[in-house]
C-alpha cells in the first residue's frame, strides 16, 4: 500500500506479475497440448473410419486422403451381408431395460436408506457396495451353469438381470446421495400442509431428485452398454450384444482398419452421447455419490 | 415421571406394552419394505452364484469328462495354488493394476492441477480429456491395437516415419512390450476418471485458508505440499480404490490386445480360459474362490477408506 507512494519500490512487484503471466500462458499451452494428446486417438479413430481401406493402411499415414463412408457401409454389412443391427438392438434392450429395473429397485431402497432410514442403514449401504467388489469373473461359471439348467443361455433377459445386479449397488449409492440432499424442512413443510406420503414423493421429492435420476440412469446405461465378459460367455447368436459383435467381427473378417474404426465409432456413439449429457454429474456418479 | 403423567392420560390413551411393541415392529417393517426388493434381488443374483462356486470348487468336474464328476476335496485348490500359470497371472494382475492405477493417478493429478485454473478454452480441454473414458472399452482396445500399435500402418510408427524418414525404427509395440501396451491403453482410458475425481477435490478446497497462507507469504509449492495435497488425500484414495476395483477385473483390454498371450494373462482372463476353453469347472471355481478371498482382503481395506470418507460427510 505504501509502496505505491515510493517510485523505486513499485518496480519489483511488477516483475513477478509479468513472470506469473508468462507461466500462466505456458500452463495454458501445456493444458491444451495434454488435452489434444488425449483426444488424438479418438480423432484418429474418427478420421480413419472416414477413409477408404487403402488410405487407412498407409505408412506414413495419409491424413488428407479423400473422405468416404465406405467403412460405415462395410460395418453395416455392405459386403458380407451380416448386419450389426440385431446386436446393437440387443445392447439397447439390455441397457435400457436393466436401467429401468435398476431405478425401480434402487429408488425405494435409497429412500429407506436416507429419508426414512432403517436401523443400521450404513451396514446395508456397505453391503450393497461390497457386492460391487466381488470379481465378476468368479460368478461367471455358476451363472452359466444355472442359466443352462433353466434354459436362459443366449437369452437377453439373462443379461438384463445380470446388468441390473451389476448396476444396482452404484444406483443405490448414487440415489441415496441425491435423496440425502433433500432438506428435511421441505418434507416437514409438505407434511404440515397435509401432503400424503405418495403426494409428497411425487410433487416435492420427485422434481428435486429428477436430475439425479437422469444422471444415475445414464451411468447405468453406460456400464451395461460397455459390458463384454458376461455377454461373451452367456450369449451366442440370438442375444449377442454390440461389444461381442465387435470382437467376433474382427476375428471373422480379418483386418479392415477403416471398418474397425467405423464400427468402434458407431458402438461408442451412444456412450459418448450419454456421457456428455451427464458430464456435470459424471464425477458424482463415478464416485458413487461420495463427491458432490 | 410416568406416575405424574398417569392421571392425565386416560385409560383410552394407554397402550399395553404388547401393542406398543407391535406398532413399533410394524413401523420398522414399513421402513424396511422399500429396501427389501433391491436387497433380496441382489442377494439372489450375486451371493447365490458364489455358494455354487464354492461347492463346485470342491468337485472334480470337467465338462469334457462328465462321467468322472465327483468330490475332489482340496485337489482343485492345490492345483490352482501350485500352478505356475495361476501364480503368473496373479503377478500379472498385480503389475497391471498397480501400474495403471499409479500412473493414471499421477497423470490425473497433474492434469487436474492444470485444469484447476481459469484459462481460455478450459471447458473444451476438460471435454477433450473426458472423451477417452467415454469410448466403449472393447472399441478403445481395438483402436489401440489396430490403428495405433500396428507395426505396419499404425499411427505410432507412422509418426516415427514422419519424423525420421524412411529409415525410421518401426517397432512391433504389442509383441515387444505387451504388458506396457495394455497398460498405456488403460492409462489413456482411466486418467480422465482420476482427473475428474481429483479436480472435484481441488475445487472443494478451502479457498480462504489458502488465501490466508498466501498473505502470510507461503510459496506456491508450500501451499501445495502442506495444504492442497493433504486435502486431496481422500480424493486420491477414492480414485485409487475405485480404479483398482475396475482394473483388477479388467478383461476387455487383455482379451482384445494380446488375447492373454505373451505373459499378459491376468486372473480374469485365466479363469475365463480355464472355463471357456478347458471346460475345467472344478478348477475354474477354485480359482474363482481364490480371487474372491483375495478381493475380500483388499476390499476390507478399501471399504475402510470409503467409510472414513463417509463418516466425514456425516459429521459435516
């Protein structure tokens, strides 16, 4: 403060500021470079998917080769006649239905763990989480044998049930954290105004947790859509999902780089859309609601 | 106290102890009811199979020899634990998990620090950073294997040709460094995840305290070392824990990039193979039981971490 009065002493503080600005610019450049490095594989996948097979397989790479939709046409069966649509639809069915089932089971459970908690609710919550830590692969064989016994192999409902159990703990944790944010005062006020339980839930709690429900569904959708191990072991031709189609696609067709990239783009598209839509709630979902 | 009140509450108000208890019990059940469907569903779908695994792990059961099915005692466990393949795959799993989690945690921390300041295009860079996490894991593995690592026309060797001309080294990435190739592709997918968690931690740090430290003349490094890092500790732990849960179980990348060859078979892949190719049910189950026991040990530690985080939230 006094320094402004004395001319010689104003100069030194100015230098660090300029220095800080230069470091600031440098850090900005570094941040951009890192961001670009991380997205290059995605951009490369996109670019390759739009090249012809001959242009895709050159060294050095031909970046400015003419664009074409050949790869996509091939993926959708232009040459082989095998269409990916059944497997894409299976993935969609399994993801959407399991997500719906998860919500139906998770929201009441989360209610019983937050707004009107049962006794020892933390223990219950941690039981849910502990099932998430059991390695999927250890349950693979018994699930296979049981499914074989009751004739559910290669049936999309088997995947729906498994994906529901896979995502249920995540959804319970997430929904609990969203419901815990609903202030008690609001519920009390609704009760004083004579709202019944169902009406309170529908008109007061519902709208408040709607963004949370949306984020939870998107994350469950992503995890179901991505799943490979169960789908690979438990389905064959009928209930095959998109990731399984993707793996079998490469082995049976040999290597067609542009087609493989086109396939990867198409299969990833729903996840990209869901992920960007849930971007703000992504952290909260991935940290099981531990981070606000 | 009750004696003083008794005259006021008339006989009509008084409930017998049995009635009160019945009411409380009914209340408890009303509280539990919404929880039960989810709980029962989860117990049936996730716990029941493990009971079956446990039973089969003590059986001699190979689908190729159905007649020889019978009780095997601890034979399967002895075979699993003395088998070189299993031991190798346990070591591979540890190597894979530790390196992916550590590297992506450190990178995630550095990038989160870069993104924790206002600059032009911060939102764009953040979106670019998140994108790798939103590529379907199988698709990502395929793209890394074929479009990036391929020795003849992958992008990496293409870039080498650009830089060094026709005599550029053209390594076969996947066969010369198979595990590293898998680790790098997984780090690429998981760094965004760590970054998101750590960034959330950075943005929740107490600004007033840091402001005070700045006024007191603390250097940026001092603030980072003694204030930011301790504050981030629980976020780093959470990232490491969740990352480990998912990467220990990784199947997609190992299956796609190397098909478990060249010493990259981790436990999930080995069990998948024992079951899928060798059809040795007894042994696959025993391996599964071993994995579960190992996981329970790690998970107990992990759950303690989460619950400490959780208690803090409750205390707030």
